[in-house]
C-alpha cells in the first residue's frame, strides 16, 4: 500500500528553527510537495522536490532523499503566522497526489 | 500563476436538500480536476477525479450517486452533494491540473459545508 508518515504535532519557539520530517512509500515517484494549510483554508503550495538535495526558498527549505524515501521541511526564523498544518504529498506513478495526515505546528512566543 | 476559484466558500443547508459546489479554473484549461474532502484535524481525502467530457472516477467508499460530479468544460467542474446529511458536513476542496504542468495542482479556496 501507499503510505506517507509525518509527525502529528510539533511545537517550536518564535525565532527558532524547526524541521518537519516526512517518510513515504508509494507506487512510483514523480515528486514530493509540501503545502501549508491554515485552519479553515485550502492548502497553499510551499515547495516541490523531484531530485535529491536541498531546495531553499527564503525562510523555508525542503530536502529530498529518494533512496531513503525521506523529505523534510525546514522553517527558519519562525514567526507566529507560521502556526499552521504542514502537509507532505507525493505524486505517484499515475500522477496522483498521495497525502500525509499533516503536521500541526504550534509556535510559542 | 494559475488561479482556481471555488464557490461558495461557506454553505449551510438543511438535511435532505442538495448543495452544488463550483470549481473554476480562471486563467487556464484544466484537463483534470480533483475533489477532496477534509474532516477536522485530518488530511485531504480524495473523493473523485474528473476529466473533461468523461465520467468521474470515484475512490473506493465514495458514493457516486450521492456526490455527483460534472466536468462539462475545461474550466468548470461541479460537485453536488445530494440529500445531504449532517455527517456530510465537511470541508470540500477542489484542485485542477493543467495539461502542460502535470506535476502541479492548483487548489480552490475550499467550501465549508454544514448540514443542519
């Protein structure tokens, strides 16, 4: 079966750094996405990785290791507005998105 | 960027009535549209995939006669929740895919359905 695992909840302090991990087992791989979702809103796109390595975009970076079936989202200089759920999703061989359950990130002052 | 507009954003309806949710791609042609349902504190659950001009493909456990999907044009797909019940109350989200950018999914704003 297809499976995406990520922690249910994480807590971090404003101004700090947090890493949200995602491991996956899917039928085929055409890329991995990270989305941010605030309560009651639709997901918004953060990053897309299809090759191994680190992609940096401002305060957010995403890393992928295809051989390990592993990705992480790194958030730096945390702000209160970063409190949200972060969803990991993998595009499988049929170009279908397989979603993780999301990680709720709580930022404390 | 590609914009997907979903309407309405919130709807309250009485049990037994039907509700239609629209999903429009505003500046691109969406060859494929996806409908998701999300319950509180859970991830997105794919309900169905629709391709323009053909019948939608429903995921296991999703009743096709209850959740009617129409994808009549390359810019519009609709989801109709028929004979709604309180357990259908959820957050419904559509996403659209462009033919030339298969690796991207563009999301609508979502619709919060409450059945009373």
